[in-house]
């Protein structure tokens, strides 16, 4: 699973799977179209640097 940005709000970066239709189904159950990132990326290249960005439910399901 990869981390995806749903919005620029706190707690709105989710860990999930990107579907063929371009939507993400997050481990917390939310489905959304991810915000585009620089360099034409969709998912983050690693763990989000700012812990305030992370969805608490996704982080909990990840074991943190």
C-alpha cells in the first residue's frame, strides 16, 4: 500500500490502493481521487514527513 493525499487538510493523507479508474480505496474505508503531486506523481514516495497529515485510522491499521 502507498500513501495518497486526499486534500491539504490535516489528517487527510491516507494509505491505500490505487484502482484502475484512478481512485484510491484507503485502509480506513474512504474512497477518493488523489490530489496530484509534483513530478507527475500520484502516491507519496515514502512515509509522510508530517505526522499531522496522516489519517489516524490509516496509521492505526498500519500498526503505528
